C-alpha cells in the first residue's frame, strides 16, 4: 500500500537517533512489531533500490492518526 504522509514532529531521542512522527493521509492499521518502508525524496538521484529505507513503527497500534518511527 502506497500513501503519502506529512512530518508532524522530529525529536532527537539520543545521539544519532531521531524519532519522526508522520500524519498519514489515511489512518494506518498495523500490529506491534511491524515496519514501514519510506521513500526518501532527497535520494532520488540514486538507483531505485537505494531510495527507500525500512523503519520500525514505534507507535502503539491504537494510535492511528500519527505514526512514529
């Protein structure tokens, strides 16, 4: 499933670790332990396989309006 999301907040939680909170266009249903694959627009000049990154979902599955990674 592809969808767009907007960054709501970025927080440095430790040296070299950032939490990014997104607001998806459509609420995302997921279970604990799942991950999302994110397309990173600034990598568009790289080969297709290098334009994506996988991130663990750090939000609770009950929290559907915003998703933290």
